[in-house]
């Protein structure tokens, strides 16, 4: 009751519930393709989580906000985690953007990461998801897709000085989590200034039936958001924004209890991301150039991470600290060559300064004495800078047929600055001294054909690539299975995607379906290279001394179908559903590719504005069992009966003897009730029947039944 009383006093920004589809997507527009176009007319397959959808979903994190989008599968290593898998790609093969600023960087590794969750869910306007290659538009990493988180922009310009206030709060029972935020908008004449802040406090989550508390899985957040929108003239705006997002005390669940001391194996004390950006937009220009955009930004990311290993005599804790400073600028022109031909062209440049350090604290269990050392073997510091040019041309050949072609050139330069301690025994420091340049050219082509005003056919071919990162070319690290050593000869990964689709938008129903095939070449994997490092100087090859490197060793393919539809039975009653089916194969080793989700989807019904007021939505999320298992995954904690314990281990067997992950169905209910002209009460129940389940590729079981309450009011 105390939580409900607290929430009832909270007031937040509220937009009255509306039909989300907005004429089934015909009028909603996106710029994630670098064109201003509607989702319905886009050449590529795009999903979006609108502001209203995000409110209704009660997401704890940004990743949770998109988990119900068609073709998006969310992997988690902890309750606060969330790495999207799009068309079988994850990590540095999916590009993250925040207001167009790259979140991916030259230090990003291949596996799951938490970058998407280091943004404030309270100040997001929408999240656009481009599925399939976005390399022509954005360059490296966009093999599986692009996710652009678009933050709120104040757009109120009043003749007299005016203030608008809002506050918001959300409570979830499953983790005793609170999310509170407040903002103020000042408007006068040509200026609209938004200032907001939020805090998040999430405790350990409770799993489904019989699992109890999944300890540790808690975290905290604090965010500051400032955006000033200055109207210079009609259709000319300058925006200055500052975003600071800090997450602290982040517990990662997998293998957290493998230490007998009780100290979690993995723990992140702080993740701090700050972005300052200046945008200039000019639209409806006369002459050859129709519109123009220029931007510059400074992007600072600091992170700390503890890795603790417990033995009979000592506790060894390695403390990692990373400083990743990025600076970038770019400009884009939109020009009409003729009435039927439009050309978009531009350039981007970014400079990354990467700095990493390690310290090792060794505690003697008998005496309690602590010794400090600087461990040998770490990725050296250095710079990573990228310059590119791109162009996108659209030709409205006939009233029904639009052709498109795109081209991008990208030049990437890596220059390391190794120190003596960066090299492991047996490696020379000079082997870490790398001055390397990679160049890539990507292209795309396709067409949109309108059979009628309500049916579009699409077809496209697009290439993609991923430039080697610092982690690929220069990582130096002792692992459980050996020692990773640098490989300066690693090359970019490449892809080519063939896609066709159909979209329809009728008066009472809409639907879309896409069929895609992606060929993957020169995939980067870790592979033993036939050598070893004598770490203990005993003249013999001991366990863990064989060396391995990142190499271009594998080829493969991914293909699948993504379909979604909704049908309005009456003015207020709508049924909907979606399904995604994906298959991936490593053709080099004839094994299943990793991170290929099982067949999954959702189905449900919603009632909009009962008596012009109350709305409710009931739906099921469904996934089949994950049975196609990549061999190396059989040693991953995601397969364990309890991912918190050491695995592989006889005392902690696989969840299933055949290493499969069972399928699941969860039933969920969401509703909303406007209680005044200023506010709305949101209520939801996730996983109504308290189902015990695990999402494939996650290293933590999913939450059980959760009651969620949120209140919003603005004035």
C-alpha cells in the first residue's frame, strides 16, 4: 500500500493514448535510413518503439523496450543487461546509435554488451530499428542491423515566457524497483529548453516458479538530460544537448557464485557515459540543396570492472578501468537533381582515444594481507579514427516504381601505443606496436513497387562489413583455455544480404513480411595458432599456455522470415500477432552459428479507449525450444542448470542433457486509465502464471510474475 500511496503523488508527462499505428505506418516517418521517409514506403524492414508504446510496456531498460518488436531477441547476462540479437547478429555486428551518435567504438568485443542499456528510458521519444545491413548508411558494425535511440526534443515556442513541468514514477514488484524522473521545459520566443533528471533503484530479481531471488542481479542508475532547441528561422534549427548516464553497482549474474568467499565473479562499480552534441538543421531550402544537416559531438565513456577468482589460499581480484573518449563531426546534404531524382550525400569523421589499465589485488586468506601488482598482458592504449563518404540516390522511375542505390567508402586507422607491462612473458612489446589502415567499400541497391495505394513490394541487395577492433587485432589476455595474443593481419568481416518483402495497409488491417538471406564471409573467431607462451618459465607446455588469436577463419549464412499483422475487428477491438524464424549455419565447420534465436513471436488482443477512457492489452510471448547448438556454447554458463555457479562442473549440470533451452509461453496484461485531464495510471502484470523459463543465450533465468504500477501527470 505504501508504494501505491507514493505513486499516487507522482506526476509525469502524459500524452493521451492514441492508435499506435498512425494510419498503419503510412504517415509515421523515420530518418534511420538517412532519408526522411515513411515506414510503409521504406526500402528496408524497419521497426519502431514509439513513445506511447514504451510507456505501455513498462520497460526497466532500453533493451526491454524493444523486446516485443518483430525480429528482435534480447540476450541477458544479468537483470540489468540486454543485448539485442537481430538476424542472428549480436555485439559488434549490430550498430547502436543515440541521436545518431555511434555508441559502438573501436574497443568493442564480439560477444554481448550492455551499451544499449546505458541510456535513460525516461527521455526517449522513440527507438528505430533497421533490420539488415546498414553499412552504406552508417559504416562498420551494421551487419545485422542498426538501433537508433531518439531522445525527446522540446518543440514548444511561445510568445511569452512559459514553464511546463512533469514528473513520473514506476514501481515493479518482481525486483522492488523504483524509477523516478522529473523535467521542466522553458519556452520563450525562439527557444525551447528541456532539463530533466532521473534515478533508478533495482534490487535482486525474483525468478519464476520455484527459483526464488536471483542473487546478485541488482543495479542503480542516475541520469541528467538537457536539450536546448533554438529556432533560428522557419525550418532552421540549432539543437544543443547534454546527456549524462551513470549506472553503478551492476551485478552480473553468470558465474557470480563460483567463488567460495561469496565475492561475485563479475561486478561493475560504475559505467558513466556523457555526450555533448550540437546539431544544425535547415529544411525546405531553395535551389539544388533541399535540406542540410551538420553536427559535432564529444562522447566520453568511463567504465570499471572487477573480475575475482577464489582459490584455497588466496583471492585474486583484477580491477579493470577503461577510458574511451570519442569526438566526431559530419554533414549531410539532400539535393534534388530533377523532380524525380533525389541524392543524399555526406561525410563523417570520428576520433577515438582508447585507454585501459589494470591492477591486481591478491589477498592471502591466512593472514589477510593484501598485495598490489600491475598484471602483465593487456590491450595497449591507442587511437582509432575513421573517415567516410557516402551517397544515396533515389529515382522515382514511374508513379509506382522507386529505384535506389547507395555507396560508402570508409577509411579506418588504428595506431597503438604499447607499454612494457602490456606484453605477457614471451611476447615482445614491439608485437603490440601496430599502425594499421583498413579500407572498405560497400554498396546497396533496391526497389519499392506500389501495386496499389495500400500494397508495396520491396526488393534489395546490400553489402556490409565490420572493421577489426582493438579487441580483434591487439587483445592480450590469459583465458581459461589459453592465452589470447595479437594478430595484426586480421581483416574486416563482410556480408551481402538479399531481401524481399511485402507490406499492406488497409482500412481495418495491416501486415508485413520479409524474407532475407545473408552470406557472411571472413568471420572473426578465436583460434589456436600452434604456439604457446611459457608463463611460469618451467620449460614445458602447461594448461592454459597454448596461444590463440582472432582470425578470419569462418564463412556462413543466415536466412529467415519476419512477419507481423494486426486486424481491427471493431472500432475499439484489435487482434495482432508476429512471428520470426531464423536459421544460421557455419559452412566452414558445418555447425550451427551461435546466437541464432529459436522460432518466436507474440499474439494478443487490445481494446482501445473503453468508454473513450480505459484501454487494456492481453498478449502472449511464445518461443520454441532452442535445439541447434553451436559446439563452443556447450561450455558456456548459459547452458548451466544454474548460471551463477561454475560451469562446466559435475555439481552444476546442463539445464538439459542435450544442451537445449526449453521453449516457453508467457501471458501478459497491460492497461491504462487516464484519471484527469493531466494524468494517467498505468497497471500491468508480466508473466501472469509465474512461468519459470530462460530466454535462449541468456545467462540468467527470466523474471517471474511482476505487478507494475506507474503514474504520469503534466501541467
